[in-house]
C-alpha cells in the first residue's frame, strides 16, 4: 500500500471513530443526566410526584417490589409498560412541554398513581396542567 493510500485509510478510520464517538456522546447529551426512579410497592408508587426537565428526554426506572405484575402507564406521555413482579424496567420519555403529566398502574389505578411536573430549567414548578 502506498504512503498516500495509508494516510487516507488512517484518516478515514479516524473520521469513522470520531463520528461514532459523537453519536455515543450526543445520544447521552440528549437525555437528562439522572433517571427518575419510581418504586412500586404495596400497589403504590413512591414517590408519587417528581419534577423532570421540560424540553429534554429523560429516563424513568420503575422498580416493582410487589409479588404481582404492575404497569407503568401514562396517557399524557403516551407510555404503557408492564412490570413483572420483582423486576425493574426503564422507560424513556419526553421531551415534555412545561406542565403536569399523570401516570398510574392500570392494574391498581385507585392506589397506584402520580404525576410528573415538567419544569423549565431555572423556573419553579407552577400548578396547573400541560
């Protein structure tokens, strides 16, 4: 292989690596840093309310500590996931406009429910809905 061809080949490999790294880093930057963890125990979510950043994707970890299946559902956020007994799931949500978004366990809607409030960075949460 000629010196010029090796140089181009090396540049191509560096370009591919840089693009790959950019996708990995860029993908992480597109999601809020800390996941919101909800525990499902006794057919109740704890916490039942959490603030999330408006305009950003975020992750929700649902830890079902019950011996029965549960479900994380939100019509407002268009999410529905079954959580097997004694397991955890991760749900990606957002970006959301500022406001309140209800969630519930469809198997136990009377006891397992809560809200997320999407707030703009640097602004306090306001009461009301989305």
